[in-house]
């Protein structure tokens, strides 16, 4: 049998030096020269996994949650239904008067306010949060999981300065600036985003595990120095109300559809591809258009409402009402105009309602779109216009692709993300149990305890008492 480190130390009080050296040597020899005999497990119900879940914003109304907060709610709810004990923690104290160039640091410090809950949070099996939010807990001996739906480095790498845009896109931003909808062509400083990118990299490389919501995000994390075996691809999910109850399909004349967040400032508008969307809409003056978007820029909302003929617009619509708004548009064309997405919830949500996607190769789009079967990947607005014309002129193909798109979305129900997360948590707990919670294997713990015992008795020459040299 095996002798634990604690057993070896306890024997110190009952035996002399020679006996203690013999026990330490025998324990180590058996450790290295024989297989470990596993005990027969007792028949008992496994303990529940206990998860401290960090939310990345204060509690706000369900209808105005960002994508990250939406996913956090879906994960927490799905896990709780599977018996995982989930406790939600929200930061409370924030610097409200930080200058613009320090906004990134202010956001980082925001999550240090969670340390007021430290004593409670450290009693949980795992601490999980979005990107860098678990940063304050990396110093403690509790596994930390970072969930990356995107990376700030990805935002920076994918969003050009306005002067680098194509002429027709640059003209859109000139128009927006002239009308006072955006105050400037470019943000005066990207330092807040750069600060977030740096701290994300530090947190990711030191976390127990990182969840990437797409292969693209996985590659970005590995590029930041996170070991590949610590990055786990777990796709996001969408709420069950996108699928249930089943909605009757009575196709109307096809629309061009935009679904998603547009943002308020010039950086986010470029990131989300507003100028691409505008140019697509303008290429089809006779085709109905539906925009369902999130923005608090009132001037932008007013401009969008009147800028295109046959345009229907819903702004900041409550999330659970969107499936009802999209259901009559079965077989319409969904345009994903973004320059960067870590996953693209809008893509999956639209496909779940039978919209045929045209997407730039962002987020999960290259993983799930089969060109010409359930959608199209495009590389330019011109190609998107060409594909849209093809679909508008071929109703049979468009409706077949709509059905296939809806079937593709089925794999993103919330039950699947709960299974994937539970598998990861069990793996982390098993590894922690194997290493006794301190990062060392059982063998390393016994070796360290035995050598420490011998040193305390003044025995310096390990080979004289038969303790083997590792690697010899």
C-alpha cells in the first residue's frame, strides 16, 4: 500500500532515526517501483460542484443586457438545472470620474471590489468570470476559469482607422460626422482597450483554464501565450425561447435583415460594420429591410429610420420578443456585417428563425456555415450584394437554405453548454484532487515530505538510506 505524506510525518514521533529513514525509503521505493492500487469507490452520490460565478456588470434589466451578460445568465441557469450549485457575484464599486485614458484601468479596478466577498467565494470549488474579471482571485488556491467570448486584442486587430476604410465606407462616416451623429472619425485614444487587452493576456495565462467560444478565440488565446491544453472550446448557447414554442411558418416577401448590437461610438460602429450595412441597404432600394439593433445613440437611431426606403426598425427591443418579430421573416436574408466577433450570437439567433445568413468570416461563422447549403461566407460588400441578388431571385433555393439554417441552430440549445461546462469542471476537480490542491502530484507530495523529514534529522545523503534520485 501507499504511505501518505501525513503518515510519514506522524511516524516521526513513534520511531527513531533509523526506523524513520526506513519508512521514508520504503514508501518512496514502492511509489516508484510498483503500480498504485486504487481503492474500491464507495457507493455514494457525488458531491455537487459549487461554482462562484462573477458577472461582468451590475444587475440591469433583462432587456438591455450585453452579449456577455446574456451568456452568463444562460450558463448560470443551465448549470443550476443540472444540479450545479451556482452563486452569482456582482461587483459594486466603480470609479466614476476616471479620465478617458484611464477607463480601462477603472474597469479592471471595478472587479477588485469583489474582494469584499472573498471569504465566501473562496469556499467554492471553482471561480468563473468573463475574460479578466476573476483577476483578483488568481492569488488564491481555488481554480479560476476565464470565459472568453471575444478578446480585446481581437477588437484592436480587426478595427481600422477611418482613413484606412474603402472610399464608399469612409463616405458613410463622413456623413455621420457632418450630421453630428458621431463627433469624430476615430477615438482620440485606444489606451483603455489596450489596457484591457494586456490584463486579459495576464489573466488568461495564469488561470486554471480558459473557455474559448470559437476556434478563432482559441487561436487568439494561444497566440497570447496560453498553453493549448488549458484552452477549451465551448460554444455559446441561445435561450430556449428561440426554439419553443414552434412558430408557424408563413413566409412573406423576403427582407434584408440586420440583427445585433451597433454601439454608440465610432470605434464600435466600425467594429460592427455599420458602413457595410448602409452600403448593402442602399444597393436594394426596392427590397424591404428590417433592422433589430441595440444602440443608445439617439441621433443614429433617428438617421437610420429615415435613411432607407421600405425600412422597418426595432431599437433596444426586449430580447425575448425578438423571435416573434423575426418569425414572419422566415426565408429572409440575414447580413452579419461585423469586422470581428468572438462567437456571433446574432448569427445563431437569426438562423434559428430560418434566416439565411450572409456573413464575413468572423466568430463561429466559418465553423457552421456551409457555403451554399445553409448560408454564405463573404469577403466584401460587393460579394454580399451578389449573393443577395442570387437568393432574392431563387425562392426555392432560399427556402431550402432557410430550413437547413434552422436545423444548424438546433445544436446551440442551452442543455449542450451545460454538459460541456460540467465536463470541464469535473476535469478540473479531478486534477485538483490528484494534485492534492497544490499543483503537485501525489508522488511529488510524498517525496517532498519524506526529504523534509530526513533533512530535519540531519540526514543529507539520500542515497545512503536508499532514496532514489529522480531521473536516474
